[in-house]
C-alpha cells in the first residue's frame, strides 16, 4: 500500500503537515479532498504543486 503525507503552504506562511497516511486524493477544480487509511476526510481549496511517489510526499498550495 502506498500512503503519503500531505503538506500545505499558504502565502507568507511556513509549510505545515495537513494529513498523514493519506490513501486517496480527489481533485475537483480547486477543491482537494483527501482520505487517510482510517477514512478521515479533509477538504481544502488549492492546487497540487508536487507529488513525490517514491518519497510518499504530496505538496499543496492552499488558497483558503
């Protein structure tokens, strides 16, 4: 199973961990919906800026 940690960055703020053990990411326009392995859901507005599958890291530029 491939799980990732998702980090978010807002303008003029440091990058922070949004959710770990993410197993699914859905994108609908600027809405990103993430689910972890126990089913916890997190929704944010933004855009993916990096997906590192080998390193299990996803980075998001947050807009909300």
